[in-house]
């Protein structure tokens, strides 16, 4: 049976390098499960594979979208499932790797078929958020869908906004679309989690941010600064530098904020992943253990 090794873990843990080495050993292509690497102009700030790495192994779902394009986990599921159907005709294994939790879950478990939000509704909800803030949207969500209001992370504005968009567009509670039924997949899934001691991971994150600055993140952020209103750029590494360009922060402060916010995001990723009992955890250096796991799963 075809196997989908899913290489996941927090940002900065070493997924890219290990996925390439593993792919070379298996003779497999790589599908990225990163919700920001999929955009063309976000290379340095998302730690997307560089040209040399892309030449080593065939990658998919990297640099395929414009900053203005709307994208979602449900669309990712649809496109990756179609891609896997084709790739498994040629390869025994295809590697899925990344740190975008909802994208990974969409492929492994499936995602409820929630209607696509029209640009008119999306723009209206975002305008309300920008003018009145999150509290007004929370009140609307509470009135439209008390069930989802009680369970959603009310500090996560993206999820609140999306729920309000669906409620407003369909006239139905967002929760009515969520069946939470796990979809069967015609391939075997092997989940491989990479983990490091927290202190070591934080050091790697801080060092990576410094390398990003040296590699030209400032110039990259400046190039996309005119498009900062796009959701794709509401991303750690860019939004902090935008505040530097605005004169709100010094460069030193912006860089420190990038490091701190990246560490916070890494903690959120690990909290999400730790709930999944199907994940087998490894140190990034344990390539032989990972290969053995994949071998046992074939």
C-alpha cells in the first residue's frame, strides 16, 4: 500500500533539511503543508526551501499563489488529495511536511465541506474587524452561533472572523457545517513528529531569525509592504517589520518581537500536535529511527 509519511513539528525544529534527506533516501517527492510557503513572494520570512534545495527534490505546493489569492485548508485538502492520486501512480511514498496544523489535519482526517466565502462578505467582515475590533465580531458570533462561540479560541481573530463570515453568508450557524467525521484515505499515513528540548528549540529559532535578517528579510518585507493588507502577510516576520517601516518600532525591537512571536507560535504548534496520539516523536537527528518506522508501516 502507498504510504504518506507526514513529517511535522514546530517551526525551527529542522523539518526542511530532514524532509529532503528522507526524500532522497526514499526516492520520493515532497508536498509542503505550510500555509505561507505556498505564496510566491514569501521566501526568506517563511524559511521556504531555497533554489538549491528545490533542485535536490521535487517539491509541490510551494510558491504557487499570489499574495492576493484566497486560500483555505479545505482547498488544500482537495488539491493535495488530487495530487496524491497522481503521484502514488509513480511513487511508493510521498512525503508531506510542514507546520500548518489545520493543513496537515485536512489531509490526514479530512475537513468539513464549508462553503467558500465570497469576496464581498470577506471584505465586509474584515472592514468591521479593522474598524471595530474583535469584540464586535465576537458579539455577532455569539448571537449567530452560541455553540461555536463557546468552543472557539476567542483570542484567535482569524478563526472568529472565518466563523462570522460563514454565518453571515449562509444565514446558518458555523457549527452546523462541522460534522467532525474522519474521512477514510486510500493510503497509509505515518506521522513523524520532530521535537527538541524547549531551550534548544528557542536557541535555534533565535539564530534562524538572525540568519533571515542577514539573508535579506528586510528587503523582502519592504517589497511586499505595499500589500500588507492581504491576509497572507499577517504573518510573523513581516508584520513586525511593517511596524518598523511605520516608525512604530526600532529595527532592534522588531527583530526581538519576531523572535518572541515565533517562539509563541512554536508553543502553539506543540500544544496542537501533542493532542494527536498517532504522532511518533523523534529527535531530528534520528533518521534511522524514522526510516525504520516507515519501513514497519509498509
